[in-house]
C-alpha cells in the first residue's frame, strides 16, 4: 500500500503529531472553560435592601431532606400541577441578624425537570426561574431523583443590610455543597460556598455603610454647607460695600 507523500517524510509526521496534540489541548481547555467541572448541589440567592430580603433556592428534591430537614414529597407529589407547598422548607434553618431572627414567607415554589436547569446566577435570574419553570411533559411523574426545586421567599420589616447568619439543621454525613450569592441593593456583595460535611453555618457580612463612612460623609456635608454659607456672606458684604460706594 502506498502512503501519501506527506506521510512518507518523518518531519511531516512529527509536524502532524504536534498539530494533533495542540488541537487536543485546545479542545480540552475549551471544554473546561465552557463547561465547569462541578456546580453547587444547592444554590441560594439572597437579595436584600434596607427593610426587606428575598431568598431564592434551587436544588435537587432529593437533597432537600439532608440539607433543610424537609421532604417536600413526603405526602406524595402533586398530581396535576408543578406547584409545590414549600412553606416549611426553611422551618428548621435558623436565619438571623444580630438583633432578631428573620422569618421568610413563601412566594412561589415549583418542581422543574433536572435535565433542563434554569439560570440562577442573580436575583433577576432567580425571580424569572421561580416564576416560569414548569413541567414540559405533564404526564411525567415528579420524583426526588428527576426534579429540582425552584422556590422564592420574602421577609419584610427587617434590618436587611445587617450581618445575616444562616445555620442549617445539621451537618451532612456526606459532602453537599451549598453556595449563597448575596446581593445588597442589586449589587453582588459576596459569594460563599460551604460543605455541609464540614460546617452548617454561613455568615453574610453586613452590607450597611460603616459608622466611620457615615461620619466622614456627614462631616464632609456639614463642612461644605459651612463653606458655602461663609462664601455667601462674604459676597453679600462685598455687594453691600459696592452699593454704598456707588451712592
């Protein structure tokens, strides 16, 4: 059998080998960049302002019992809808500020096929996901293994920008990762991931301006007003002198 001319030359074969290795490396790097190696098992997005906080959570229905201590399908799956009663999901999870506990009320909770994950990076993504997620095939049963939870909760009349401590009911006997993305006034404040096999407590730092910052701000404002008043008084006296001289 005759080989092509470019395969008879050893140098050409080496060049082709290096080219193939380069292509494989580029493909491998591209795969890693485009498709992350792993993601958190449970994702939580918190959006908070001065007096309110909204919490969104998504994750496999099968992981809810070991993370939150609650099985949403304990009494059987819904038969004709994807809506879930998840009012008790956070009942065993302690969420507090330094001054008081935070009580979240359910806004919406839906079961969605795990094979079709929805974007959940920011509050606006999570709000959309918890509002529009639905079962494509209504005949398919909702099970712990095949569906994810997308739920939203709200707390009102709280110190929303204070430090928030989240304590899950118990540490897991096997690794479960929980990621919380914290947004303060629509700006990302922090993103933290914990392993429930190692700890069950996660603390979100205060997003309120520090007393030093407030002192500097109000001090600068008062200084500006004093300077403005002195300048106005000086200009007024100059105008009076000029008027008297003209007379």
